[in-house]
C-alpha cells in the first residue's frame, strides 16, 4: 500500500473502498456506539466582541465497547460548515448520514478502527467562526486545538498524543481542519478537508454581485433576516470579514470582507490564507502523518476548486506530502458515500495507536 505521506494529485478511484454497502443506514446488526451531549469550557472566546458564550456545545460519539472495555481510543475532531452547527453530524443531513450509524457500520465491517468522534460547535453570532483566532470573534482556533482537546482528554478515555488525534471537516470545517493541522502539529497528526473553503484569496468574480455590500444592513439581525429569505451571502461574508480581516473599530460587523476578494497574490491581504503560509509552515506540514483534501467539479462555491488546486500546487512546490482528489459531484451531494468509502477509512489508517504509557488520559 502507498505510504500515507505520498503526494497524490490523481483521484483515489478504487482506493479504500469497503466491501458492500456498510454505510447504509438500514444495515442491521453492528454493535452500537452512543452519542453524548457535552458542554465545553471555552476560555479562548472570553471577551469576543460578538458576545458568543464561553461555554460551547459539542457532541461526542463513543464507539461500541467503550463503556465496558477500559480501553483508550484515538480521537477524530469533526468540524461543520458555515451556517451549520454540530447537529449536522448527528441528524440525517447528508443524504441520510449520521455519524453514529456510519461509524457503527464501518467499525462492525472492520473498515475503520474504533474511534471517539468529537463534533464541536463552530457557529458564532455571524454564522461561522472559520475556526480562526480573531480580535473580533475570539480565539476559535485556540478553542479547537487547546480548550476542546484539553476537555476531551480530561473527560473521556483518549490516547492523549498527537499521533492519536485527527481533525477533519467540511467546507468552513475543511478550512478549519487544514488550519488546525498546519498550525498545531503538536496536537493533531492527521488533517482532512472536505471541499474546504477559503484556502486562498477569493476572486471577486466568484462571489455574487453586491454580496459584500454590508453597508446596506444596519445590524446582525438584519443579516439573519436576509438569510431567512434565501440570501446567504451577506451573513457568510460578514463572518468571513470578522474572522480574516477583523476591525474592532467598525461595528456592527467588525470586519472588511472586501479585503479578501479580488485577484491579489501578494501582500498582507493574502497572508491570512493557508496557501500563502505554506512556506512558513513547511516543517509543520511535513511532520503530519496524513494531509488530505478534495474538491468537487460541480461545487456551487466557485472559489473552492480554484483554491484547492492552488493549495495543492503550493504544497507540491514545497515538497509537502499530501493527497488531493477531485471528483464528480457538488458541495454536499456525495458526502455520505465519500465519508464512508474514502475519508473515514483514510483517517483511521493514518491514526497511530501509541503505547498507553505516557499517553493516557481521561477517566
């Protein structure tokens, strides 16, 4: 089998497919894990200008056998997309997929090893934190990599070592996963981004005309009302601006999304994006046991195929091993299938199971 650190620009057709429809929700018989509702202290968010609380919700999947085995488990941190919340993983949002049914089936089929899966909140008052530290929105990056990991290791039977931690996510969560891996290789050893947004500067032509005209809205509530009418863009871009280009002196949105739009390739405006930071983070990226991401040909967010290709080009130019797959589909329509047949098995294969001595944690 290829090394997990082998660079692969081609699609992974035929790789990591499991026998039979183990992802099907109506498959009978596999031992069942369970979902736990948790509340996580988030001191990294203290003092944020949006008023988001320093207690954040999370869902935790505990695999079959957890309650009786005494065993310690690797952990996958699974990050949701913009305007979603963690319930997207526990309710049948992606073609009927739930994390519990999918993990139960895959573990029962031997396609993945037993893992704890942690699904934290990343949705703030502007609909999305982008999992970044910001002087406006608070330390969402530190919340994921520090506060959340500390809480999980203290309260669940984890293998508390980077080799036994992975982070993955979809869309905004895909960005968050890649960012968490490249900035925190001491915490996570595997990172996978599904249709990750915002990996490099977004071309203005890839956003609907007028979408960033936030001056037309007087309040955050007005942005949510616009969302109710079907227009996601004002809220999405307000969150983007506050996360990437924060400006505490300019309420109520505290950011400038226009700074991240256009064709800029150099300068401060692009230094906040992962593609522009590869050169500074080469050692961190090369230390990962697995780095992967993908893009769909028909993604409704037109910048994602362009940005993922640019990110892969930058990684390849710097000799960073990674897997990049382009596949037929759109932003969401193959999530259930791909999670079960490609992504979760790929993550499981690359997670280490270190000796518990010196790596144990939790109750």
